[in-house]
């Protein structure tokens, strides 16, 4: 039985998919390979979380502003977002193992530059290089895991992914806080990921064994360039508007028009010109993928916004040290860890995943709404409960949304589909951090100016857009800044809440399909009907083709 060519694939896909679908690994072999993959994922996540609590100190040391604070985060997100679909497509064409190792090397180079950065400009540039590597790790680790493990069994291992995410999220701020408070200073936070990257590289070399399918490839250089350029232009506009120039201004108009024109050109190339497009537009004909990518954009705002700005809330509005701010993150990550493990295990047992997505999004909406009520006086125990609710919601949503998409595509397009979800989630995160950062900066500046005026202070030696070292300020001035930040953080979570509500609507509309027990979809359309087939890879209600059911092990 041969596989009909996929409408958006190339002739080589027919040979490629069966070859890779023969991958059969024992539980022990999977765990050995996962050790390197999860360490690579840990490195990617650590790069953001370990720096989070160091950002206020970094900005103060390098004489940065709230805009600079935002851009240290956005630079990595922007590079990661723009390159994620490129990495995903490359994984469909070349050795996945080699690409993961290449991403680790790029990340290590960016980390070294960041650690030695003499200014905010150099640091932001280094974070771009880091983002290129993180984009590869984010997309490729999910693709490789999906190549080794069938969708039905993947929930069994999602607990390990959730544990890795939790460990990086908890240990990152703690490690970062300890390093910042030590003689190493904030520069040590960029060195800390290097040993992990080296160990991950070695483990992948020794344990990861995936077949490399040799076939003719067509790299879509034009489409990749246009996608990166278009997304970057729009993200630059979102990041700088409101601070560097007005939202309604000639500069805004130029960036928006240029970005939309380039994105339109990218869509044309992907749809009409590219032999093997970076983002196969045919994927979006699938209802699950279309709704999941829309939800991913909106979830990205909640996920990145909460992790980035909650740390700043604890340090600027509550006067905590970086170490103490890191300890507070345990509340959210604990909930995330528990829900990701429990939902993954139950999904493997039952094969049903939609109920976990829906309940997770409901809790995400509730968590954001509750965090929207906080200010500088809210009881920390109450803030911890709110964070735990949000963590439980995100834990049941993020990995399972990717799983739903991976279950809907053939193995030959697994990389492209997985990276599309990661791309739109990162896009939402980039836009969310930028917009919420601009909103935060504007509100804080307004409140600080008014508060200082009430104290009879017109000039403090710095701009109200700057983030001062609160420990050096007189008590009345420090109180003004803490109140301004405390009230403003609650507002940005309220802004994110309706977006999460829209994501919930998308998740509810997704049609649940039982998880298949094979690596690849089993074709059912006759060979002579392939030219007319638009959904040539489908499965019956049990998730497998009845003609192949006899060859599968019992569940």
C-alpha cells in the first residue's frame, strides 16, 4: 500500500514518510534519547527564566529604560518567532539530530556575547542570536519527540516535558536571583546555560538515533526571508510604538504598510511559487490546525506576559530581591507541573484530549482575571493562589494543543505543523510582551509623574520611563514608584484576559479526533484518486485504518 502525495508536499514525501514511520523504539531507548532532548529544552527555557529576575539589575547597571527592559525580552522572542517555521521546515528536509545540535551551538555563541555585553545595544543584539538558537530548540525538540512516540503514547511522556518546563521555570529565577546577588553579578546568568548546552550536545550525539531520509530537497529561501522580514517589521512597530513614536504617526504607518506588504508577498510565494513552502498553507484547511494556531497566538500573550512581568512586579512593586522573586514563581510552576503530568497521563489512558484543553483554558482565563485585581498591597498568599490557578490552566493547555495538531498531520509534515503552532504562540508572546510593556511603561510614567508632583518634586534626576534602583530612593519617592508599578501590573493582566477568553472560544470549537496509535497516518484513498484527494490521509473512529488494525499491538 503506497501513500498518496500530500497536496502541499513534494514527490519526495512519499518515500520519506514510510521510511521514518518505521521508527520503533523501546521505552528505555526513548528515555535515553529524551535525556538529551529534554536537556536541550531545559537550556532553551532557562535562557529566558534565568535572566528574568536579573533584568531590573541589568537595566539599572547599563543605564537602560523600560523600553530597553522590554527589548531584552522581545529581541529573543522576535528572533525565535521569526525563525521557528524555518527550523520546522528544515527538520522535514534534513537530519533532525544535526539541526538540534546546530541550534545549541548558535545559542551558546549568543550567550557568550550577552555575558560580555558592554551596553544595552550589544546585549539586545546578543539576545537576537540567542533567539535564533532558542527558536530551533523550541521547534525541533517537539518534532523529534513526535517522531519517536505515537500520539496515543505521547501523553505518557508529556509529564517529563512538563517537569522540564517546571524545573527550568522554577530553578531559572532562583539560580538567576542567586547569581545576581553573588559577586558574579548579572553577567553570570548568561554563562550558566553553557554547561547545560555542552552536556545536551554530547547526550544527543550518543543517544539520539533517527533515520536520515535521503531525498531531493528544495529550500524556500525567498519564503523564509520574506516571513522573517515581514514578522520582524510588524514586531518592531508593536514594540516601539507609544514610546519612540506615536501609535498614529508617519513612522507607524510606514512600518505597518511595509510589514503587511512583505507578509502578503510571503503568502503569495508560499501559495504559488515555492516547491516546498516553509509554511504549507494547505495545513490551514484542517479545522484543528486553523483553530489551534489562532488559540496559540492568544495563549502566547498569557504565557509570556505572566512569566515576564510577574517577576518585575515582585521586584519593583513589592521591593523583593531577585532571589525572593524567584521563590514566588514556585506557585505558578507547581500548578503547571501537576496539571501537565496529570493531563498527559489521563490522555494516554483514554485517548481523549479536548476536555483537558477546555478546562485548562477556563482556568487560564480565571487566573488572568484574578491577577488583574492585584496591586502593591495585595496579600502575597493571595497572589500565590492566583498564580497557581494560572499555572494549572497553562499546564493543561500548552502541550496538549501541540498534541492535537500533531495528531492531524502526516509524519512528512510533522515539522512544519509543529513549528506553526510554536511560531504563532511565540508571535503572540512577542506581541503581548511588546504591547503590555508599552502599556506598562506609559501607565507607570503617568502615575509616577503625578505622584512626584503631589510630593512637590518636579525633577528626580531621571526620566519617569526609567526603572530606578528602588533601594537607593528616599522612602516617599520609592513609595510613589511601588504604587505606580503595583497598580499598572494589575491593568496589563486585565488587558490579557479577553484574549485568553477568545482562545477558549477557539478551543471549544476544535473537533476532537481520537489519538492514533501509529507514527504516521494510514492512507485510505485509492492510488488513482490521489490527484483529487484533498484529505488523502484519514483514519477511522479508532484512529487507525481498519486495514492496518491487525498489525497494531493492543492498547
